[in-house]
C-alpha cells in the first residue's frame, strides 16, 4: 500500500516537473528576440586592402564588422577565462556562477562578482538594457536561453565581438583595436588583449585616455586572473604587466574624403568597397597639398589627381587641401570635379591635332605677329611678338597667337569633339565654341584634364580614368596618332623643369587662366600622369598666381612622392618624321593655312581706318584714311577714281567726299590692293 502511494507521488512529481519543463520550454521558445543583425560602419579600402575611410553608423557610433576567425585566439581564450569559463558548457545561464554571485552579495552586502554569462551580456547589448533591476536580469536570462537554442556558440561570440562597448562611441572589438592600438585584431599582445577584455565591463570609467589608472588596474586584474587560470605563462604575464597602456584614441582613417563620400553616396547600402587608390600615395599627396598652402592666401586651395595612364586607374585624388565645411578655403568643395578655365593647358592637344591634319610639323615655321579674326585679336601673355619661329618653340614658350592661327584652321568644334571622344566633359560658357577655347575659353575639370593628358601619354589612345577596379573602360579609341602624341611628348619633356627637378623625364605643361583665377600643371612620364590645380573655390582671382611658379613644383614633387625616378617616356614610333625645317616638304616649311592660296599675303596692304561698313559724320568733305603693311609707293582711289599716286606715306586725306556710299581703295608697289566701303553723313 505504501509502495503504491509512493509510486503515485513520484508520478505526480514527474508529471509536474515535465509540465513545468514544457511550460518553461514554451516560454523560452516564445521569446521575441531582438534584431540580431547590427548595422556596421561602411569601409572603403585601397587597392592593397588598406583602410582608406571608415564611416559611422546612423547613431554616430563607430561599429566595424568583425569575424571571430580574424581575432587573435589569445584574446578569445582570455575573454572566456575571465568572463565566462563555462561558456562552451552551459546553455545560456551558468547556475553555478549565478549562485556564487548571489551568495557573495548576501554575505558581503554588495555585489562582489557578476553571474552574467557572455550569452546574457549579448542579450543586454542587443537590447541595450541595464543590469541593475531584476526584471532586466530576468529578460536577459530569457533572451540568453533563446539565443542558445537558435545560434551556435561561435555565432553568439561573434555578436559579442561586434557589439561590446569600448568607451565613448566605440563598439566592437575591431573598432577598439583600431582606435586604441591602430591595428587589426588578428595579432594582439597579451597586455592589449587583457585591456580589451576589461574595458566592456565599465567602458567609461576605464577609458585609458580619460582614466588611465582605472584602465591599468582593470587590465592588470585580467592578466593576473588569466595567469592563474593557466591561459598565459607567468613570464608572459610579468612582461605584460610592464607594458604601457595607450594614452589617447587614434583617429580612424579618413583618406580621400571627397572621393570616398562620393563613392558612398552612389551606393550607401554597400558596406565594403575597394578602390584603385594607393593609401600610402594618397597620404603623401594630402600631406603635400597641406604643405603647398604655406605662404598662400588663406582662401586658396589645392587639388591633385594621379593616375596610371596605362590602365586608367586613379591612384590618388585630393579634392582640396583642407577638407571640412565652414573654413575660408571651402575645403568641402571637390575641386577635382569643378569646371574651371584650363588656361594654356589645351595647347598641346591643338598642336597634336594640327600635326595629324598635315597643317604643321614641330619644325614648321610659324609667324608670331599681330593678327585679328574679325573683332578677336589675340595677344601673347607678355604683349610681345617673336616673329617667325618653329612650332615646337612656340609651344614651349606657350605663345598664344600661333596656337590661335592653328585653331582657326582646325575649327573649335573639332577640338571640342576630340575632347569629348577622349572622355573629357568640357563646358562652354556660351553657345558655339569660338577661337578663344584655344586659350582656355572653356570649362573643364582637373580629372578630365588629366584624362586628356593620359591619352597623349598613352600614345594617343584614350583610356578611361576610373577609381572602381571592377569598372570596364568605356573608351578604347585612338584619338591622336602615335607619331603626333610622341612629338608632343618630346616637345613638352624639353621644357625647363622647376629647380632641383629631373630634366627630360617628365612631359608637362602649365597654364594660368584669365585673371589669375586658376594655376595649372599637368604632366606625365612613361607610366603615370598627374595634374595640379591651385586657386580659390569661389572662382575669384589669385593675384600673382602662375601655373609655372605655383603648380609646376607641386607636380614634380607629386611624381617624387609617387616613385624615386620617373619612368622613361615612350620611344618614337617608326612612322614618326624626325627632320629639320629644311628637310620638310615645301608646304610644311612655313605655316600658311589651307586657305593661304585664296588669302592676301600677311604683308599685303590693309586699310585700318576707316573700317569697312562703318557710318561716318565728316565736315568740309574731308576724310583721312590710314593703312598698315604693303610696299610703298601707294596709289589711292576714291570710288575708282585715282586721287594720288607715288605716295610713300601710309595715310592720306580724301577731299570733296560726298554724302552716301563711298569706296576707298589703295594699291601698293607690287599691285596688291585693299578697299573699304563706308557711308558718309
């Protein structure tokens, strides 16, 4: 009878236990888990995998993605040994540790040790809940048990590594190793690992930059405990105890800020992006840009682009030397994309087009003299005229009149077309392009200007400049012949370089826009091309700014920071015509233009006053006319009637000029003539 009663009691206990267990299991299974996927900081890396830029997440926190496989195993061993030594054996709650913690708290009247497992800490981090109230602790237990049923131990540990706080706005182990030690978490010293184990327990009071004594004490406590646990030997512990702690946070990489922000804006959901940039070169270029500002006005900025013209890969891009909003230099403006007047930097392209069209050769003689195209009368920068000189020398001296003469023959629209086909996006200030485009009367960005020079450097073949290593080049066209491209390179490489710079190794051209608003220098060697712009972001003038004085030294310094010795320029292709002026075919010895047969000679007589078609008010029927050029003596005619002859003066006065239309004519000693028709009031 007693045996039967015991059996009933046992059955009831087992039933109630099973019922409680089922209810408990159901309670755990019905847990609404927090979101397990954390937003991590977008990262942009260089061609070698080095970090260029890291961005914060929405709430302004740094939270870098981390994988347990990329973490130093010593840190993981120390973390488990110090925080949760039965982590791999319990199911989310360590009853032994919790019982011990409760007993110590009751005995001592205060909390001596915590009973939270790593799973419970993950639950707290995911829900950002406190630890002081029993309701919060109960919730953490429930979530921890639910997590253990849905995730592996490795996954739970991964959540801790991604969300653990490390002071301020730092979250996650990888964020902490970069901020406190400037390194990835793959290789940590025991002292570094111990500090990172200690920090999440009290991230603010133990911040080494604000409370170094607390940080040191907490780190040493971790070292001693893991030493007692046998994780690290005593000699290593002794050495680690003497290692200093970091005294300040390291800034996260923020290289190429303009370009990286542009990349992120194009695809904000892509958390990992690799660019063609070289982090070391980018760092050097940004330092160079900063040093270039010394001695310049406080609102002047500098921009640079460096690329491999063989592949089109951009290796460095400095949008401004002082990134940030609100400063006088307007450093937030990306001046590698701004449309500015290129000054004389388009001249090499015009000469190359002239070579290709058979209009000229580098040894062709061209007359640098006063010239007018209707109302447009270009002048050289210094206002002087050199007379007849080889075209190669006209380019080296950057003379304006010779290149405008060539532009008149080629046609400005053809220049715009070549720029477009080369991948440059030029912008005209007005409607149709005029001859002024040859001297910078067009808007172009630094990046596009470098693209044009990359084409010249690449033997006349266009190569799309790009920062995306996966982007397929959308241009692969021979724009300029190989021979013409080499001839331009040969001319530009013989320009006098800045002081203490290599001679004959870099083909380069400088430019200064109208009003000294922009100073340029663009150049290339056998492998790379670079461009430098100096000016004000708002487009106001920079008095005294010249491309040769300001931008050229920076260009050569950029090449020096790229590599110690420039690569040799391309050799001349076999079809290149390398001869003297005397060896050229007769039509190429002197530039006259295609319409020279139908045009007056350059020294033919020209009536300069009055102008053809003007309306004049005269008194007493007297009209004075003036001429330029021509060979005396001169014969003057009014409405076809000779007025004077055998006259050596270059002006005359017509008498008894009647009202209405009148035609004034002059004939020189060689029979060449000019005439104008005017209206007389």
